[in-house]
C-alpha cells in the first residue's frame, strides 16, 4: 500500500498524468492503465445559457442581480461568470438599512443590510473573500456587521470610506442611530452626502443643544425623522421642532418617561404646560406634512384649548396634512370632515391610548397604517 502511494505520487509529475492510473490485479501485479480520452461534447448538447458570450452574461447579471444564484447553478460556465461578476471592483451594493450604535467606551457597532435585489450578489462576493475582512456575516442572510474602535487612528474616515465603497451615491432607505452624545458628534461626518429616506434616532443621553445641532445637520438630506427622546435640555425645544420641520417631510416623536415628572404632568419635549397648537401649526407651515406624537407617559400634555385650535386651524393651511397625536383632552368620540380633512378623536384599537387625528382625505389609509 505504501509502495502504491509512493508510485502514485511520482506518477502525478509525469506528462499526461491525468490520463494515467495505477491498478493492482488479483495476482498482486501492478499496472499503469491509460484512461480513455473523453470525447468533446457535441455543441448540440450545450444549453443556451452555456453558449452565451461572457459580455452578454455579465449584462444579464447586471439587470437581474437577484437571480445570480439561480443562474450560477445552471452550468460551470455561468458559475464562473457569476463569480467574476460578483468580484468586479466597480460594482456597488446599495445599503437598504444601516444601524449605528454605541458599544461601550470608544466602540461603535455598524450593522447593515444590503438592498434585497443585490443581497445574494453581495453574499457571493463575501463568500469569495472580496469584502473588507472587518465585515462579519450576521445570522440573517443579508445582514453584516462591524465593530470599530473609535480612538484608533483614522477610524472615522475608514468607516466613511467603507460605507461609500459599498453604497456609492445611492440613497439609503433607513438609517438608525442608537447613540450617546460622543457618537452623535461623528454621525454627521459618517453620513455626509448620503440621502436618507428615513432616519431613526434613539438618544441614550439627554438631547442637548450640541446633539440637536448634529441631528439638524444630518436632516438636511432626510425625508422622514423618527426621534425617541427622554430628557431634553435644549435651550428652546419649540424652536428646534420648527427648525426640523423646515428640513423634513415627516416627524415621528416618541417621548419617554423622565424623572421626576409624574404621569399627570403636562410634559412633552422638555416643556411643561405649553400651548402646543402654536408650535404644531408653525411646524406645518414649513416643509413638514406629517406629524406623529406618542406621549403615552404624559397623556395630558395636550390641553383641550390646544386640541380645539388644531382642529379649527390645521385644515385651513390648505396642505395635505397628517396629524396623529396621543390626546386625552376629549372624553367623547368625534368624527367629521371639514375642508377635505377627516377629524377624529378616539382609540385606534382596544390597546392604544386615545388619539387625535387630523388627516387629509387622500392620506386616510396611511393614517390607519401608522402605529402610535
């Protein structure tokens, strides 16, 4: 057996070694056998995909990247073409979701999902080692993550360059920031020049004037902002909301519980006992078209006077507005239409708090899909 292994090893170095094989007969004699030369396949036996020119195959991958794995499985030729296409340096992979969060002191976790139509193609590139080694595959098939140490030299620029290398100039559908004040200071630089359809911000620390400036900077290129806050320490909270409204089309504000305020406090966004109708109407006079407020911890923030003012004046702005806010100012159910706006007070379902809806008729279905 050892002799056979030794001879087989020597045979591999011979010319035409692939056509030779060692065999032992029943008498223990050793033979070198020449294998028959395989006949070339008749062209008639090739499928249409196998005969495609490389340039045409690449164009197919470009137009239907979501089908790359199915096409790759059709033949060895298409498999080789698909692998080459996935490794093309100029290929961009639009990011559908980008999550950036603080992870302890000086560490930042970046998790992203490639847009669905290119997720399989990116997975193929990842499989062949064509992705930055710092990117790790998450459990979900098209989600990837990176953990960065921010105090290392050039870390911020490296993160920015990596996002650009993947996403190119494409818009990102959703960006989520779960961060403290120090991380918020670098977020505008990381997202500079990227259009964001929806930005979600969950603040770990207080909303200070400095953090507010960073959010405003990012919102210069944002359509929809969802902001979850606890303590708010900005000098002028109402002015901040109006400034945001000049930049974005939609604002979803979620107010968390804040010590030492009790449930019966008329608290919202750092202010107590305020006529919010003045601020809300000013917001809708800007770019803002949709305002959703969940203030479950402090349901008495909106007074009856403010709610009445909103019902009377918002439809007069002649805007296709959508206002959906938690409101306990009314005891009875209301529903009527004025100036193409449906106005309703009630509960969305048995488990929700009471809501005030002022919605243009064209957006009524959108209002019912919105969760507060």
